[in-house]
C-alpha cells in the first residue's frame, strides 16, 4: 500500500492541541517538524546524539510518570538506536509513545535509502521487544487513531508512520543546547528547575 502522508502534516496533526505533552525529537527533520508545528518549551529537539531520542524519552517517561511523553524521530535515527526498543519493552512505561516518521531515507546526508526501504519493519521489531501496541501507519484514518492513542492510550506505544520522501524547507529550533535544556526544564519543573 503506497503512502500519501506528508511528514509535516503528520507531525502537525499529532501535536494539535497537545496541552502538556512532552516531545523529544530526534536528530534532523523531526526536530524541524515539531518546530514548524509550533515551537514550545515542552519540545526537546536533539541537535546531535543520533540514535538516542528513544532513550531520552524513556528517561523522561520514568522520571515523570504522570506526564505523557512522545518521541518523534526518523527511520535512520531509530535504526541506529534499535537497542532502545528492547529497553523500553522491558521497562514498559505506560506514558511513552515512540513515533518513527519513516520516509525510507537518510535526509541529513543526501536522501540515501535506509533499511526500511528494503523492507525492514520497525513496528514488528518493537512488537518483538514487548511494546504493548506496535503498528505501521499509512493512511489518514490510521493517523487519527494514532493521535488518540498518543494522547489517551496506555503505552508503551510504537508507530512507524510511512511518509512521502520529500525535501521541505527547514524550520529550525534554537541551536543552543543550554537554552533548550534550560527552557525545557523550567517548563517541566517550574521554578524548582532553578534550584540546582
């Protein structure tokens, strides 16, 4: 089944009326996508640390069990951090969702094909690692159901959202890691973030 989903629109739909959802974005395109959907202090875009978005999300989910945490990352970044899926599957955080925006390309290095273009099914990998819910998303109806699950369901949840491979204009978040960390901590912890 061929996809007709566009990455920017997918992210916009997932983050619409997000309230206090904590969002970790992997290296590159997903960081630009969350910024295009509306920069927020509750966004934590990664400028580096490729392969670590899911583990950062896991740490947040365990430290903040009453808050919903969404990791939005790309297929290339997720392929680099496959071991994180096993750790999440063992820990089973009920408040964590991991969504892979899969265009089957390494967008940062020239749009070379990733392993998902050759049939690697990340949803099946997540299922094998023990995620409560793991699926591929290819249609608008499936995307609407995913949005509901992220905001109201019980995790850990994993979705591999197949999108069209396209180059789109960059919408960059702040580039200063110290500023990103400080504003995220303050939005998450309030004034107590300044105490250490």
